[in-house]
C-alpha cells in the first residue's frame, strides 16, 4: 500500500520518479524551443514575388534605373533588347 508521502507526491517518492519527471520537463522544453524555431524559420523560407531566391532580374534592375532617370529612353531600349537577345540565344 501507499503511504501518505507517496500519495502527496503522486508516486514520485522514489528516485526514478524524480529523474523521470526532470527528463520529461526537459523534453517538453526542448520540443517547445524546436517548435518556435521551426515556425520562425518557415517565415523566411517562403518564396518571394521576385523569384525563388528573392533576387531581382536584370530587366527589373534596368527598369528601376530607367524609372529613376539614370538612363534615357534610347539607352533603356537598347539594353532591354540586348538582354532579351542574350536570353533567347543563351
């Protein structure tokens, strides 16, 4: 039969009970940490609008330069034609 001490400690009066409880708590904490880190990592791993790696294409960069006024219309069109020709040939 159980004595009062075992009943108050829910059967963890022996050394094995306390060791088991410590191992259980550590496993729960490690599982929680792994879950939080996993959820945080999935936010960064999603593909972005600009492609799988999130890098901009040469055409996007050229359009940005043109939009900022760094190149004129003739230069923009020449470079755009060059990019499209190299993409078709290469």
